C-alpha cells in the first residue's frame, strides 16, 4: 500500500538566503524496529522574490509516498536548515490497513483549501496534482468564505456481481446539525474486475458556515449484500474572514 506523507515547515524558521539548503529525512519503522521505507529530500533555496514571500507567509511543503505493507509503523521525520542551523523532528504513529480484507473501506482523506495562503511545494505528488486544485495541506482551521476540496479512495470488495456504491460527504456542526451534504453513485463496473479503489473528489464551500467547530464525514455504502459501509471523519474549524 502506498502511504502519502506531507511535511510542512514554517517559513519563519528558515534562513531564506540565496542557496541555503533545507534537508528533510523521513523513515517508517515497523513494530520490530525494522526500517520499511524512507528517503532524504534536499532543497536549495534559490527562490524568486514572489516565492520567498509565499514561504515566509505560509511555509514550505514536502510530499512523499512510501510503499508499506499493512501493519503498524512509527514515522520519523527530521528537518535541518543547513545555513540557519534550525532543526526539528516529529514522530507519528501510523496504522496501514489492509483495504482488501474488509467488504468496503475508505482511505484517509486528503484536504486542500482554495483561499487559504498557499506556501511553496518543494515536491508535488504526481497523482494528487491531477485531482486536487491545490497541494494538500495539514491546516484544519479555515476562514468563512473559503472552499475546501478533498480526495479519498473507496475500496470495494463486497461482491463480484455488478452493483452500485453510494459515496457521500457531510459536514456536521458541533451541535449535531448537518450543514452540508453531497452524494454520488459509483458503479462496480468502473473497477473492471480489478482490485483497487474509486477515486472520489468533493468540494465543500464554507460561505454558509458560521465560525465554529465542524466534522467532515466521508461515507461509502455498498448496495450489494448486506449494505456494508465505511466512513472517515476529519475535524476542522471555521473562523471569521480576515478584515
């Protein structure tokens, strides 16, 4: 299974002098302590003035993919500004599910924003750039009036017979009231009898949402058999627009 990892570095922590170098190392370690994936990214900061301004405001983003079999891992990331000397690290516990062992499942949800300040992306993901209008972001606080775009994959193993899968996106407010919903139907014939997932894209306008806490839900339900279902939830916050 391919796992997408993205790391965002604050522009305020970097020395943006010409020809500075940012080095990013990452690895995935399994429960036995064995390294199962990783790489090193090096970026020379030869930035144009407009790009430098974006990095100063919204940071620098690195995207990477690792091929990991199902299991539990600890992802370790370390970054170093070789000119300014700033360094930092983060450790994240990750479980890679086996999407083919259950009737239906939804992958992790990748989010981006159309209106939030976009930093520079040092390494773009070739698959996501074709389905999302902007690079994915880790930010989960957005201004009213913004618009979100999401991508997820739905893995369907419910039946070999032709059937449909319903995929819905819902936004639920902190008081439990549904504030937004969209739905679409996908046909099992899209998979052409192969193992894999339906690529799912949705847009969520925030213009009608009041400032507060919300939960974004992506749910898939098969019309085959007993109607197996799966869902993913992402919490986010809406704040007042900039004055």
